[in-house]
């Protein structure tokens, strides 16, 4: 099992940046594909971005392409989500997740991930 702790959420004005971090423990971090998801009130949890275990492959939801960047530091057991040009519709609880399968294709569905963090709130004011 992997323990995940997100941080970096908060209140930000529209157009501003925010960087989320997710620290992992309990398993070799460099073997995990990592994903970011978000859940707005009354909505289902949705895919945001993901990065392969090596960092060589990433994928993004269409709604965040060009604004968000996912990265990882395997030496620090941490994955990041840099969010720029934030919009009010980005307001949600953001979760990081770990995929222990070692699959080559970075997954973009909640069911593909094995472990989840507790989430961090991001609120974008207009």
C-alpha cells in the first residue's frame, strides 16, 4: 500500500498560479504511475493529469492542457501539479493517486489507481 499526502491547496484569484505537491511513502515511488484527479461539489471525481513512473510520459485532461503541468521528483518521492491561468471552474478538491501496476500507458481513469490521498481544496475566485 502507498500512503499519499497532498499539500499546496488554497484560495487564489482567477488567472493566478498554484502548485500542488503529493508526498508518497510505503512503496518504491519510482515504480508508480501517478495521477491527479479533482472533484467539485455535486460532481464525480474527474481525471486531471498523470505521469509515468519514469516521468517520460504524461497525459492531461483537455480542460487543463496548456495550463497545468505534472512532474515528479523520484529522489523526493513527490509528484507535483503546477497550475497556471486558473479559472473558477478549476475549483475542486484535488487528489493524487498511485497506480501500482507498472503498466506502460499512464491511466486516466479512477479505477486504474490503487491508492489515494485525502485531497486538498483549491478555490479559484473570480
